[in-house]
C-alpha cells in the first residue's frame, strides 16, 4: 500500500536515504503494533493454570491480571525494539581470533553498557510484575512474630539476583554472539510467514537459555550465595535491628525453582520475539527506487550513501533484486545513456567494482610478503580452446601480452588486535597480552598466526550483492544492452573478479609456514565468497560461450576462463 500510494503521487525526490528513512519509520510503528497481540499471548500463557482445566484458559483470556501483564510485556517489547534500533550493527566489527568475545564487548563500551543495563531493568520489571500478580517470595520474614524484628527473605534476594543474572547474560550474549548484527534474507517472505518460521526457534532458544542460566545461577549461588546473603544482612543490621534466626536456602525449594524457570522463560521469550521482529522489519527487501520518478538516480544515490551503512546495504539489496528478477529495470539501467555524468551502467558498475576492489585491497594488505613469480610469455601453440568441437581460438589471445608486474611494497606488520582497537579495548587487551607472555602456554597462544583481522568481511553481504548484481547485468547484456555500453567494460569487470578470486583462494589456503593450513576466524566467509565469485564466472562463461572469441580478451583472462569452460576451476 505504501509503495502504491507513493507511485500514484509521483514522488519527485531522488534521495534514496530520505525515502528509506520514511519507510523504516513506518515499519517501526508497525512493529510496535505487532507487539500488542504477542504481549497478550504471553500474558495468557503466564496466567494459565493447567490444574483447573479448560476453565483456566477461559479465565486467562479475560482476567484483569492478563491485561496488566500484557501492558508490562508490551513495555518490555517496545524497550527491546528501541534498544535494537540504537545499537544494531550492519557491518561486522573487525577483531582478532584470540579474544573475539571480549573484543566485541569492549569495541563499543557505551553500546554494551546500554544493552546490558536495559535488559537488567526489563528483567527486574517483569519479575516485579510476576511477584505482584502471581505471588512470590516476600521481602521480609518475621520468625519471632509479627512484632519481632524482621529478617531479609533469602528467597526474595535470590530472586532479584537471578533476574539480574538473566538480564546480564542475555545482554552479553547479544553482543558476544553478534546477534545485534543484522542478517539480510536471501528470500522475500511476508512478515507473517517470516515470524511464523522463527517462532519455533524463539521458543526453543528461550527455554534453552533460561534453563542454562538457571543451572549456572544455582551452582554459583550454592557456592557464594550464603556469603552474599550474610553480607547483605550485616549491612542491614547497621541500619535497624534484624532477626538472626536461621532460614532455609531457596535453592532446595521446588516451588521457587519452578517460579524462576517460569518467569525467565516468559521474559526471554518476550525479548526473543522483539529481537526477531526488529530484524525482520529492518532487513525486509525494499522497493524504494520505485517511489521516485527517476528510479535510476534514486537507486544510485543509495549506492553512494556512505553515511549510513544500513541505507547503503538496502540499496545494494534492492539492486540485486531488480537485476535478478526485474527485466524491465535491467533494461532501463542498460539503456539509460543520456546522463552528463556518464551512462547509468558505468555509474552502477563503478559502485559495485569499488566494493569488490576495496575487499581485494584489504586481502592484499593482509597477505604475507612473497617473491613475485616470473610469468612465462605465451607460446605460439598455446591457444586457449573455449569453443565446442576443440577448434583452436587464437584470436582470444591476440590482446595484450602479459607484462612483468612491479613488486608491491611489503605490508606493515599487523597489530595483534588490529588497527581498529582503540581506547578501553586496546588497554584491556594489551594488559591481557602482557599477562599471557608470562607463561609458556600464553606465549604459545600469542605466537600463533590466528590474529588476522576479519575487517575484509565487515560488509560480507554487500560484497555478495555487488558481485551478483554486476555479473547479472553483464550476463543479460547479450539481449538487453541495445547500445553496447557493457561490452567495452567486460575485460575490466573480469579483471576485478579474477583479482578478487585470486586473493580469496590465497587467503583460504594460507599456511602458517609449517605446512599446516591456517584456520582463520573468517574461513567460512572466505569459502562462501569463493563460491559466489566462481558461480558468477561459471554463469558468465556459459552465457558468453559462443562470443568469447569476439571479445578478444587479454591472455591472462583467456587462460583463466579456459578453466571455467572446462569446468575445472
């Protein structure tokens, strides 16, 4: 409806970021609306009493406690959405593989403190709601009678400590497991279907997380809980007189353990739903360029928008979708040549090539210094056959002869924690390193070659979209490029992809000098990106199979394409 109304109104603005902000704000408002039915369902589940049978469900649907708990759960959900909106990440933070979780906590200390403190407060809020509505441990006991001195209830103190543990554990997990990192989907689904697919995982994760925290808290409180309780009682005794009677530990109360588990599961489930909902509404594919009269200029402004990584990612996601599924807009891009700044193909391809070239440069900077290998000149009978029937194709090799490359300057020695580490993160990690060097085991860890930065894959998804969008436009240019604007740039595009593929394969098979392959932090991303580039080149070879001779590609590219033509790359 939003896109249709905008098209009817013929929006003249070509500012992709401005239109995107409006769409995201509308989505956030809708997410707040979606939180209402979920908060009500959580409240109904919280009020269910299976011992009363069917009547319990009927009562839970209209109970005043259900309505009150709905308000509390809704407030918690809105707070989670707001925290995610201010602390989410689009690009992945670079770190070494020595202390990745610690580095993620210290990379943005203010954001980490905001996340953890917010979830602790929400955990207290929902615990207080449970105690008020469903009963729980009272704060004070009167073992000597109603007129005797009070005594702090250990169950009450343990409940608040457990709520604090749940909030701290969940906030820390969000940061260390990079769950604030947005994951853009490859398939477009309606919000209802996307939520439906994620609900089982959310229920399972909520129960597993609550159970794990409860078990760890039980063990920790069993060891130090009684000392903490006595210390708190000692502080209170200095303020007013308290009773000294011995009381039972709450750890051996089945009802207390059930209350903690029930509360924590509902609390974490509320948080999980808000987390999944936020990710769905933000990463859902957009059609923002269709809101503008000049669709191509609008999309290009989004590709060039470097102030907000989210806006730029949405633009690249939109480019990938229209190049893959919209023949009309592909033709519009390839035939848009009346621009003072160059053809639209030239400008769009330049943005894609810039992303790929930047990644290639970062991989080269992380490569160990090696002697350049001499390249043998092409021989007369060294023709590359990329045509069916085994006929020689000498024309494809009549381009430029390979020339000796200048030796690149040796890269500067990489910092153990990466150049990105600054401030508190740098201080803590350097102190930790100084402690490790005092022991043989610590020295062995620090001598390892696993401290490479993963900053090259900070925008992994953007690189995937850039490669696929660029090659899709090249593939479709056979039938859709009426003016031949793509044909003159094919060699440049292939050179960019082959350079990137070479560095990716080197990085994936990098050895530590002892013959053992190095398992890097980013090994999965490296292998995945290799497959993305190879698949794109295979598709190109298939589409241009009958036209490779006419392209007259340079010798190096022809030899590399021969491997793809033989399905041996």
